[in-house]
C-alpha cells in the first residue's frame, strides 16, 4: 500500500504575470485589411469591378452553410470595397492606403490602444514586483522598518488576491499605520487624501482611528496602539464611525 494514499500534491496556481493577455481575433478587421492590400494601386473602375466580383462571390457563398462562419469578414470586405470605390471616385486613383484618412485614423487608434495596453502591463508588473518585495520583507520580519511607497495600496490588493482574498492582518496593519503617522509617501497631504479611495475600508478605518487617537493623546506613537487593528478587523464600519466622532470632537475643541 502506498504511503501517499490520501495525499494530494498542491495545485500550482499559474503566475498571472506569465499570462499575457491575448488580442481577440477580429474577422471584420482582417477583412478590411485584406481589401486594402488588394486595392493598393487600383483605379476607381478597378475598385468597382472588385466590388462587383466580391458581391457575386458572397451571393454564391450564401448557398453553402460553411460560409456562415465568415459572414462578419465577408460583410466587412464588401463594405470596404464599396467605401474605397466611392473614395476613389472623389479623389481619383490609384488607391494608396497611406493617403486614406480613414485607414490612418484607424492605425493611430490601434497604436494608441496598444500603447495603453503596454502601459497597463508595465503597471501590473510593477505592482507584482512590489508585492513580491513586501512578501519577502514580511517573511524576514523587517516589514515594520519599511517605508511605504506610492502604489503600495495596489500591492496590498495583489497580495490579498494571491492569498485567495484572505486578509493578511500584518500587511493591513503596516499599511494603516503609514497614513496615520505620515510615513513614507504619506507625508504628502495629497497622498493621504487619495488614500481614501485606494485603501480597503478596514485599512482606512484603522488609519482614521489611529490618526484620531494620536491627536487625542499627543505624543502617542501609532505602534503603541495594536488593539486598533483588532477592532478594525472585527467591525470596520464601527471603527470608522468612532474615528469620525473623535475627529469632530477634536475639531470642535471638545474634551471628548
């Protein structure tokens, strides 16, 4: 009897960074590109003849069921032949895609979209690398000595995603103390203000209560208030309400 009965090898979760997004196939785009290549150098008469040939071919293909799989591409090809033929009537020939404003606008839009995708991928790679770094720091026990950086909110979310949405209290506590104590990039008031839309609600409530308590008792270090993390984890909404109440009292000059 095997000694491994009942033991399962842990399922390996693919690294999201290794899975680059695939660009979906667009039959209509392929059809337009094909027509433009074939139309290069044509006169308007030749383009109208090509349109007539394409229409005839499409009519014949409708009798075959397999042609339905190419209906989007066929429709796009017919529309492009028609557009090019009418374009050449207006401007004369021969046809040159490099001089076609519609084509150039499409190419510019595609280039901009590709650049945006690349920027998004670079940003995701930076977040993943920072998440790796934070994970290594916590494993070495040096996370508390680490200054937070811009984008750590996203790194926190990435670590939570990797953990299957399990909340990692040490990461949350470290991140909550940063805006409360104005550490790292949170020394900038704009960064602290932006954190309201970036931090997870329990982390935000934790940070808000820490900030209120340190104002209530001047000289208190946020590291001396570990109980706030437990309160925030238990009921973030109540902690947020308490922080707001204390902040209002302090602003009004009440002894609270």
